[in-house]
C-alpha cells in the first residue's frame, strides 16, 4: 500500500490566496490521491473556501495563523514580522519537523528563500541554494537553474548548481547520467565570464556524476540539447521570463491569425486538435513551480499570479520531488563530489 505523502500549503501566499491554493490542491489530489495536506493560514478563510471543494474533505488539516507575508515585503522585514506566526513560516517548519515532506507557497520569493534558509539550513558544502525550474523543450523537458535566487555566482557555486541540477534530473527524469551544460555566450572555451570558464575547466578536469557537455547557448535551451542548463540567477530569471513572455506572444499571434477571416476560422476548427496539443505544450502553468535546491527539505515556489491549474502543477512537482528522495540523493552526490575534488586538489 502506498504511503501517504503529506504536503504543507501556505494558503495565504500569492496574489489570490485560498481562492487559487485550495482548488489547485483539489486538482492535484485527483492525480495523487495518496496526498494529505496541512493548510496554514486564516482558518475562517480556509473553511469558507473548503466548503466549495468537497473533493478535499478528509484530506486536510488546518493550522491557524494570524500573519500573512505581503508580496512586497523585504526579506528582512518578513523575517522580523513573520517569524513563528506567519502561514509561510509555519508551513516551512512542518517540513523541518518531519510533519510534511514538502512545502508549496506562491508567496513572496525573497521572504520564502530567507525563511527556508533560516529554518531548514543548507546542505553541507552548499553556500547558496538555487531555484530550479522545468523548461519545456522540443525533446521533452530540461531543468534550468538558477532562475532567481542569486545575482551572480562564482565558479564553485556554478559547480554546486550543476551537481544539484543533475541530482534533480536523476530524480525527476530517471536519468542515471544526465547531461549538463553551462549557459554562455558561445561554445568556444575562450568565451564568457571568467567564473563560468573556471567552472567549466574544473568540471572537465574532475569526474562528476553526470555528463558534462561544456557550454550551451541560449538557443540550445529550448532544443533540449542537455538535461540541465546552469547559470546564475540574474540571467536565468531574465531567460525564463523572456521564454514565458514569448510563449504568450506566439499564442496571441496564432489566435489573431486564426480569426482573421472566415477561411482561417474554418481551418482553425479543422486543426483544433493540433492547436490544443500546441497550447498544452506552451502553457507556462503546466511547468509552474521552482524548486529551492540545496536545502535540508523540499520547498517549491509557485508563481504568485498563477491560477488553480498552475498551483496544482507546483504541488505535483513537490509530490514528485518528495517521492524521489531528492534531498537524500542530493546530499550523497554533493558529499561524494566534494570529497573527490579535495583529493584531486591534494594530489596537485
């Protein structure tokens, strides 16, 4: 019999709170009926919304909290005001205390990262966690990190990001030896920032537990050239938001073209199956959810403005990461690789 997966939900996070979180939880529950939720937030608000979602009956516990972290709060402000009392803080604590296997929040990204680091701590050898996102490609999917946790990264951090991304690819895609590339402005060894070149050199000289492919360019990401694309958070965040905007732009172009004339509308009706498949492939809601990698626990950040479908995708991701034993795999990979690096340095 399959063991129950308990997931903590920050019900008050995001632009829409309970009106998106609870219907999203109900959608995910259809796909994963062995899930149990702990709902953190204003109990009166939660119960009012729960009454509209009978599919969640018997699948939830409620923990009342008095404080909700605002979307524009600075991380330091959120730590001062939200410690011990906020829905976000309490939901993360549930993972630390072993009451939940993962926490999902659509709340303030900076506050979520600051609280997660404070409560869960980072894994040994990890200086900074990274946010990893799932990116649809023409092949299937790839993982991109960091997409916003860190502005800038040195060579050592880029190597750690590579390790973490590869561990996630093993857990999510079941690849024994996932391929990894460093995002750069060219594939030649002489191109790019010094820290990126240093990270590539160290990875080439070592024996990482993944297939290091060197540099990849921006147009390689969507082609699925590698399973994991590694960059620092500033460029990663711009890249993923540009991709999301481009997908919406193309969808608008198609919609306008298919309604421009009677003949176009007839063609759209005939091709509606193909357009439906294209819409699903390009729908950013179905790839919603960034994993905070490098922590002693699973934290998933949902887009703050997503709808129920998008939030359900974030819950699905948290479920899959918990089921795969992501944190345990990551800890072993990092410890093994850093030990090998130290031996190599000592021999030089």
